[in-house]
C-alpha cells in the first residue's frame, strides 16, 4: 500500500507536517511498515480540500484532527 501526502504550501498550512508525523507514528506502532510506503508530493490540485492524501489511487481529505480515524478506517483495516 502506498500513502502519499501533499506537502505543498496550501496543505502545509493546513497541517500536512502533523499528518505525516502522526502517520509515521501510527505505522510504527502498528508494525505495518513492511506493508506500507509513506511518501510526500507537491500539489495534488485539490488545494481547497487539503490536507490531500491518497491511499494507492484513492483520494482523501485528512486533517491533524482526524488522522487517527483516517488511519484506522483506510489503512489499518486494508492491511490486516
């Protein structure tokens, strides 16, 4: 599974750094690092919806406030 987080300026302002840091933490805690690749990219073209995140090719709008729920529902459930 590949998770890509936008780190462009608009998403950065909306908390992409915190989202990336929390995803790194959750991936480590869940011991799924062998199954998940976390990557960053610049603008995904949906700046109004940021923080923009894709899991494989599916788009999600994530915030530092909902990253735990996002991870549980869209990453952990699919990996295990």
